[in-house]
């Protein structure tokens, strides 16, 4: 599988929009700032995500992007495919011509791996990834010692 920066950034940006979209559209500038992804690169990715029906855009002041479907209905595979990222571990891109224009001996192995990867990524939703980002409840220890007393009349 050749998962490049394009697919990784698209998944990251979609999680960001899902996490911050509760108060209205999320601007790509905000995503860019939080995730350290180039704004122009995000604009290209979100154009593809919009055309694939995964996000909706809102123009004007207060505009930005919202998820077009519930978080649970968008899989990682949907995102990767939307940005034209191939999920393919074969050397030939599935054309069966990698060994002197013939099928190589390991083609079936890599094609089966493709199927497993696609099945796995199809089973992971944006909602699951958002849930993983929320910090777990952590017990916080409090300092119960009394605060030190300041001498009377001295400047603070």
C-alpha cells in the first residue's frame, strides 16, 4: 500500500473538522494552524472531499467546512479514496503486468493484502478516531497543604 502524505493529511484534517465542527463550519485556516498542514494543500484536499460528498462548504463570513454525513458514516477508506489515494500494495497497480508485461508470482498475495487493508480501513469510522482523541478521565492529585501566609504589610 502506498499511503502518501495526501491520504494521511486528508484523514487528519477530517478528524479535526469532526472534532471542532460542533460550533459551526470549520475554516481551513484553523485546521492548518492546529495540524501544521499547508493551507493551499488543504484547499486542494477539501475540493476533492467536497466533490466526493464527504464535506459541505459554507461561503462567506463564518464559513468553512462541515462533515456532510454523520461521523459514523464516514470511513477512513472513504476519505483516502476521495483524495485519489490508491489502496494498492501491488507493484503493477492491479494491471498484472509487473513482470515483463506478465503477472508476477506474488500478485495474488499483494492483491489479497489490498483486500484486507481496504476492509480494515472501511471498518474504521471518523467517529471512532474522534473518540480516540478525547483524553481519558485522569485522576488529578490536589495539593491539600495550606497556602503559605504572606507577612502583613509587606508588598506582594
